[in-house]
C-alpha cells in the first residue's frame, strides 16, 4: 500500500516549515508567490492527495457541463454573526472565490428570531435573483424545510438534528466528527485515563450530536464506563451566559472526570473559565479536548488540544456540491464529510 503523503513530508522535502506548506496548499496567509509555486509543484510531484482542493473548480469541471449563466446569485442564510473565529469565515472566502470564477455572486441574509418564529424570509432576500441557497448556522428544522420548499437548490453546512428523521430536500456538508474523538479516547485509555465526560448541548446541531455519539461509541469500544454525571449536555443556549451555566454545573459535581471532551473550542473556553473559578488546573486536575481548531485554541493558556477543520476544503466542496446541484437538479441528495486532523496541545498533557 502506498504511503500517504502529508504536509510534513512536503515540508521535509523542501526544507521549509509545515506552516509554510499549509499556507501554500490552502492559499492562506502571506507567502511569496515563488515559494507558493515551489510548494505546489512539490505537492504534485509527491502525489499529495488533497492537492486538487488547491485548484479551482473552473479548471476541473467536465466540458460536458454547461457554463452557468453569468450574474447568477447564491444566497447565504446565516443564523449568527460569522466572525473571524468561526470556521465558516475562511470557508466562505474559498466558496466565494470558486463561484465567482463561474459567474456567480454571493449575497448574505441574516435570519433572526422573528424569521424563525414566523417562517418568513429576510427582507433583503429577493428570490427572483437567486439561483441557489446555502445555509450556515441555521438549525431550525421547520425553517430549513420552508427554504427547501422554495424550489431552489439548497446546501446545508451542518444541519438540524431533526433532519436525521425528517430528511431535508437538500445536500449537506459536514466535517468528520467521529475519527479524532475515537482516537483521543483510545489514546487516553492507553495512558490510564478512564474517567471521561462530554460537554455541550448535543441537540444544537448535527455536528454536536455526532461528536457526542462518537464519544459514547468510543467509550463503549474501549470498554469504559460512561458516567452521566460527567456529561454536561443539558439543553442550554450557547450564548453569553453559557459559561455561568457551566460554572454552576461544575459546582454541583461531586466528582470530576480526568478528561472533558467538548463539543467545540468555545465550549472548552467556557468550561475552562468554570474550572478556574473552582480553583482547578488544566491539565493537572482535568484535561480538556475541543473541536474546530479556532484561533483562540492556539493562544489560550493552556493551548487547547482539538480537531482541525479544513475550512478551505469545505468551501471548495460546498461550491462543487451546490454548482453541480444547479446544473443537475435531479441528482440524489448527498451528505458529504471532509477530513479533520487531530492536534494534541498542552490541555491534554
């Protein structure tokens, strides 16, 4: 079996840092064009499996596909403000680049509580101009069903939990929410860490639910007991008061696990706040694992072990899914997962 080529392999071959290779492959950060081209050429030469994502959809599309009508609009519906810490901010850069090469523009529409309650469209949305809809952070099942009834192609970046048993007439893209959590639990068991809990509202979205399922499956596979008292999974909005909710929940714990697996990095940050208020140290007293590899995860103290999401790959894949749905509306609906990378940092030492 051929050995898988990694970013580190390319870095070693060129005598540069892994970070430089990552910037070149994903087209992020500041990098000299000559350096970027050198990295891309080496990636081709070594057969790096994800190199195609660094290319453009316009270069890869079959000649049999028709050229989309110039000036078409793809409407982005979002249920929250997507700041630079959210993986979708980088994803959208790649997505917008790809669709613009094929003549599409991107419009953004904020879905507020009144829209959700009344199943109404934002006032900024004009359907006659729109070729397709993409949803990010829209996890209200009835609202998603309403959008799918408009007769337009719909792509969900993540989706409501209820869409498991009430499937949406839409394509869905998610990151791999399972593999790294399986590995973390297995690695921790080998280190003698057997008391593990989960933190996060599991019904918030499919990704949070899948990460909780991965935790439970990994505990079962590793013959470890799941203590419900270690799992802070109550339905509680992940808003400004979430860290206070976690602090109060931690206060009520009679016993603590050795490791908390969190639904994402922001949950982990709020959990760390509560642990510190109780005078507990991470990783000495309790270890923490997050998800998303947010910018905060690298600079917080301790630095956070997490799962890295390839935002640009999600953006590329989202564009490919949505454009192919526009061109071939009768395709079966697809659920696509993109790879994630496990990153160990100080919070699990």
